[in-house]
C-alpha cells in the first residue's frame, strides 16, 4: 500500500502530467474538433465567430496548461516534503550496536534533556541499514535481534501481530510524535518483517 503522504504527492503530479500531455497544441486541437463534432453540449459555450472561437479554444488550452504546471509544482513540493520528513530521517548511518545503545539511553540526563535528545531522532539514521542488512526476513533469528538491539520495552500492532518495538525518537512528520522500529517474528522465531512506524 502506498503511504498517504506519497499518494498525496503522486496524485497532483499525475494530474499535471496528464493535463500537459492533453494540452499540447496539436493534441488539444484534435480533441476539440472531435468533441465539437459529436457533442452538442460541448458546442454550446463557444462563440459563433470562427476567429473568436479559435481565441476561446486557445485561452482554454493555456488555462488548462497553467493548471497542469501548478499541479506539477504542488506535487513536487509534497514529494520533496515526503522525502525530507518521512524518508531521510531513516537513512544515512551504518548500524553500530554501541551507538544504538547510547542513542536510546537517557542515563545522566534530566527529563527535559532526555526529551531534547529524543527530538533529534538519535537512532533513526540507522534504520535503513538495519532493515536492509541485519533484520533479514526468514533469516535473522529472535536471539540475534536481541543481541543486536537489546530487549524491547514495548510492543506495537502491525497487521494484527504484536511486535517488539524500539524507540527511535521523534523522527518523521513535524517531529512531535514518536517513531519506533518494529520487528515482527514468525512462529519459528525468524524475522517476519521490520520497519518503522509513527505513533
């Protein structure tokens, strides 16, 4: 399933591309002539003068083209926002067990300092490397996961399964909600799936 923020960016991009393709001068003129021949309702708003009609058609074409460029711009903006807020926080660093343990610890910090540390998404940048190279479905066993990440202190529901979760800090969106790395297991104790979730 496509994540909602990504779908939000793809819809205007698709609409923009479709409008730009359909409003190419030759294509739009051909569509206009075809619609005028077969659809009396389509003919109704057009002026009777052929010169005025051509100007009217050209204005419509340029207007729709402008809408297409606007839709593309909005889609590109949403897509960049998706990359910055949802994808980028979860990649960039290789997994290191010691760095992981230190990033998840608030030992020696006040409550406020701990919240400040969590707001920087201290573990997030290791997630991509973990899911690609360490938490391998049907291969990595529960004991290996515990050795890598330690024991989890919470669980999350993923597709009806109760899965161990590890806090990553405040990573995605506008950084007011917490994100977790989840690891779901098969009955034989191997990893079924792993990823990140905001809650």
